[in-house]
C-alpha cells in the first residue's frame, strides 16, 4: 500500500504542469520521496504511518533547503 502512495505521488509530480510547482518544491518532494522509500526499505515506516512520516520528512527537507 505504501508503494502505491509513492507511485501516486510520483504521478502527481509528473502530471503537475511545470509552471505550477516551483523548482524548490519539486526538489523537496523528490528528496522526501527518496528518503521515505529508504525508511520503508529499512522498516522504519509502514503503511499506517506513511502520511505522518512523509509530512514530517518533507517539513525538515523544505526547512533545510530554505535555510540555504
């Protein structure tokens, strides 16, 4: 199930017109996706916690990008 959410997210990113998402947000989403995939592979994230983990990781990634 978590893989389905990741695939859906990837499809949403690809389907979103490039003018409606900033390059910074696109980078943050892609980075977050890769991190969460690793968490799933390591067993640190489950389908039940996917949304919460994704939101937390995205927040940290976005904050880190914005600090530079």
